[in-house]
C-alpha cells in the first residue's frame, strides 16, 4: 500500500495558521501606512469626496489607512499640518499662499475647487447696497484660515469695518449681532434663505464678482512630507479624486455617507441642505468650462491670486509656483 503522510497535530496546525496570519498582518501593515487627514470645517457635503473615498475603500485600494479628523473654525488646518497632527488637509488657496509666504512650507498636491464661493451677505434693510455701505459696519469673519479673501476685499474698497468673530452658525447675523456675515454660496447663504429671508431682501458680495475669484479648497501637506513620501502623497490625492468622482456620479449614496458623518458630529443640518451643497460643490469643482481639471491648479490662477494678495499688502513676495504646486492628480485621458 502507498505510504500516507501523517496529518499535522491540531496544535501544530493552529500555530502554523496563527503564524501565517501574523505574517500577513505584518505585510498588510507595511502596505497600508496610516495617514491622518483634516478637512477645514465640520462634516458636510463640502468634503463628500473624502468621506466617500474612505467608505468605498478607495484609500485602502491605494495602499493607505486613512484617519479623518474633524475640523472646524477653531482648528486651523495649517496648525494641524505644522504640528504633525495631520499629514494632509484642505485649505483655501489664498490662505495657503499667505502661509507659505510667511514661512510655513506648504505644498498644494491637488486643487479641487476651481472658483470662489466665498461671500458676504447683508440685509438691504440695514442700508447696505454697495461695498462702500459696509464702511464702519460690524462684519462677521471666520478664523484666521478664512480671513485672507475678505480682508483683500476690505482693502480693495478702502473699508474700515469692525470684524466680529463668527462661529460655525449664522445666528449672530439672523439676530442682528452683525450687519454682514461671511458665507459660502453652497452653505451659509442657503441656510439664510432657509431661515426665511428672500433673496430680494439681501445684498450679496460674492468675491468672485469683485475681482477676487480665488480658487478655494485644495489638498495640502508639508513640503517635507512630499519629499519623504511622494508615492503616499500621490496615492492619497488619486484615491480622493476617485471618491469625488464617485460622489458626483452616485449623489444619493454620497449623501447617505455624508449624513453618517454629520450625525456622528451632531451637526445642525439636514439632508435637503446637504443635497444643495453637494450639487453646488460639483458646480465649482467641475465647472462646465473646464470639466477635465479635477485636481489641477493652473499657474494663471495661482499668480492671479498671489498677485492680488501682494497688491493688497497681505504678502510681500510671491512664492514660486514651481515650489508651491506638485501635480499628484491622475492624468486625464
């Protein structure tokens, strides 16, 4: 009769399986470095692509284990990057240029928002109909990360306003605590309308209409991070772009994902508002005039924004574009 090999004892087989599992875990740990990402605001559809990329496994498919922190007005992205609390974060282009000019070695590795949605909103009943009417008024302004553009607007029109710290809500404006408030077209402006004010009752100053059309949300990291981990940076950006494209192609599923994060953060919002926001984000991330520009920061947009910052005295020198932007976005066919 042919000789049959003896079966391994159960204990030896168990040890073999455990050893293989441990080895697999070590390899997986090597393949999936952990990185931390911070958006510049509370959970909402403004960051739908990142949440979708996480929930749909895009980051893991690109070899990354991502931890998404919760941002907000009191948690500047630049500080989180500088201290090492986060590897990646989103910031407005104007803010990042100002920080780079001040010595913080930030680099843009993926530009998302291609046109500005930042604005000031005032009530016509307060006698505000033109920029000059803001002179001497109380204006709500968000924290340091969001002050660059409104201050450029104030300087452009030679306005001396009383800046009042604005929180994550519009309550101060609705209750008359300020005569004008900072707002995003895709967020606070819609909330003001939902609060019962009609567009005809409002005066809006969309900065893009006043020669200050600065592209906004981009993905940033420190220059040292890219130099040490270029592949990790490219993988993060490309996975994020996959998440954004999926979110725009499957909006209802993306809203389900967004509302999961909104609920966990106890954010005061609803699905209808988040639907408006997601649609507006598609308008400014994928404008019809440039549908293939996802992730790309154009040199002319950079120098226009930096030039306005220099003209208004916010920065003294313009950092070279070649040092500021590193294109990590997937190439369009």
